[in-house]
């Protein structure tokens, strides 16, 4: 019989997926440019996590200058990922942007194959075909509705490339830095980059409605702090081979939540294409059960 504590990692994993599923909706709800929502999300997250980071630094010391390259690059890729992704949400369906952003495991896998010379079996390549075909169905469905073709879909795909870059850098950085130190420094770097960009292009930092500021706060506390913490806790108690495929539920849950909360209905083509994408990513992540999955987690 399982004890209450043995269920805690599973509850934490579900809570993390649910928290992350609201990410796209926070961007849609905020009466502000998507990049400003991401800016507040990162900066507020660093504020809330600072006490934990400070206590960690007092125990272990501040990382050396040469190690800061990893959170810097992680912050850069995160900024580019969130920048393209949050703008995509303003120009296409929430479900489309979230789904296409989560193609990132494929780019990670392709880097592993062609640059790191990892050998992947037939199940992986079948999953790759499923994912690309599913994405093509989603894009073609949107093209039929909007003959000019949705720029939001293209931006979401671009964001997935930078999302993959974040995971590749993080894999290297986490080998040298502990979780809280890496995440806090990465979020600080990303927040400062967003702040610099938004001010350079003239996006106002203040002057938004009370509801928008509450949305910024929700994105930081629920999706960034809560989502990352709960999934990280689950990864400390559950195998990555279980967590990784389970995280694929995030875009599905986002699409379901978008129906009542964002008033978006999915077409049959989008449902079929999305199912193919998620099925393909599942095959990619479970292609080699005895080895570490090509993507241990997917956090947006």
C-alpha cells in the first residue's frame, strides 16, 4: 500500500503541469505586450526566489565568473524563446502557439544525433515523422482559415528552436551548478534582457491596469515559481523517463483550458494534428528507455 508521501511527487508533477498550462493564458489575459508579461514574470520570480538563492550562496559561495556563461546563455535563449512565443500568442491560437513551441524536443534530439553523434532507433524516427506531419496539419488548418498564413505560427516554431537551445545549455550548466543557483541566475539574466529590450523599443514599464499587474504576478508565482518548483521536486523523486512523456500533457491541458478561459474552439484538423504531434514527441522521448531521454522536461 502506498503512503501519502509516495503520492506527493505525482501530485507535485500534476500541479506543475497545471501551473505551466496557464502560461499562455496569462499572456493572453494581460492588457500588455507579451514581452512585457515575460519581463515581469522573470523579474518577479527572481524577487520571490532571492531569499532561497541568498541562503544557498551563503552555504556554497557565489559561482566563479567562468561558470556564469551558462546561466547567461540560458537567460539569452529563454528571452528569445519567451519573446517569440509571447508575441506568437498575440497572433495565433493559444493552443497553436503552445503546441508548436513544444516541438523543441525534436530540435534537441536532432542536435544529439547530428552533433553529439548519439544513435537513436527506429522508434525515434517514427516519432519524428509523426510530429512533423502533425505540425504540418496544424499549420495547414490555420492557413486554410487565414490564406495569408499566420505569422504567429511561424513565431511559435522559431521560439521552439530557442527553447531547445535553453535545454541544451541547461544540460551543460546543471552539470556544474545546483538547481536554485542556475535557475535564479538564468531568470535574472532573462529579466534584465527583457527590461533592456522593452525600454529600448519604448514599451512602457508602468501604467497598466490593476488586473494586468495581477496577471503579471500570477504568471510569476504560478507558472514560473510554482510550475518550475513542482516539476523540479517531481524530478527529484520520479524517473525522468516518466516525467518527460507526462509533460507532454501541458499543451493538451492548455488547449482544453483555452476553450472556457480564452473562448477558443479547436477544429477537427487541429485536434488530429495536435494528437499526432504529442504522440510523436512521446515516441521520441521513450525511444531509448535505457538511456537518458533526449529532453528530460519541458517547461514553459
